[in-house]
C-alpha cells in the first residue's frame, strides 16, 4: 500500500492516468448501477452479509482486510470471531488505530453477531470503552456475541484483543425492524438519492420477507 508514503509528482501523475482509464472502463460497463445485495442470512458467511460494508465488504476498497467467521458459543448460540490488521490509512494518534475506526468495527461485528444468532436489527446505541491504545500494522483478534433480547431490543457485546489483552470493548443495543419498516426506509432513501443506491431485486426481497 502506498498510503502515507512519500511519492514523487511524476509517479502520482502516471498512476492517476492509469486509474482514470480503469475507472472509465468500469463506468462504461456498468454506468450508475449498484452491485446487487441479498438479505443478510445465517446461510451465508459473515463477510457476505454486507458486500459494500466499509468494514468487511469484499466490494469496498476502503474496507480493512478483516477475516470473519462464525463459531458456536458456550450456550450453543452462534457468535462472531475474526482478525484484522489495520494499515496506515486507519491511523489516528501516531502508531495507533483511530478510535472512530474501532467504533466502526464494533458496530459491524455486533450487528453481524445479532444476525448469526437470528436476532437481526439496526444499531440503536453503541457504547465503547477504550481500555488502551490499539496498534497499527499488528494482527488483532475480535469477538462478538448476542447477549440477550427484550422484545424489539437486541443486546450484544464485543471485544478487541492483541495477544490476549483486551484493548477495547463495546456494548450495543440493536432494534428489530419489521420488513415493512425496512421497505419504507429503503424506498425513502432511494427516492432522495442522486443516483441508484438499491436494486429492484433487493426491494422485492424485503417486500416478500416473512412478517413477524
């Protein structure tokens, strides 16, 4: 990665021209179209829940190379495990991962933990405790699990570790959203967007989802 490294103007100009040509080729093949997405499901691997996620999306160039998988917890309920190394583009204080990036990681991982436990929802609140600094360019481990449910409220916890030392942890409350409510959210946002942000197939998936 060239992020944060000194490069000459000639090198940057040459790279810019190459990237411009690539971008024009992509635009010509799929102008103003967004990659289709599916409803998040326990039938898929966690990284496939949100293909354009800035945290785990395979289709998002700014997503860190996080590896995510599912395990069975002590109570038999599926949980999330993973590892990630943050490069220079995620730096906050010198040599440290930016706190906002850590918050973003927790938001996604707790949400994924809710999905694999069959309790999907949208973030209501996220409380993070930064116990110490989180180092750049170092492999980190994380875990996340759903810890309970109270009607529409879904509770989750996550931890970020380095060599077994807890660097930060988070508690989240997620809110269950009915298919009809999600359809309203998607169609309203899509109507206000300057270009297509959702495909018709996804809207159909939401509309056909079982009602709770």
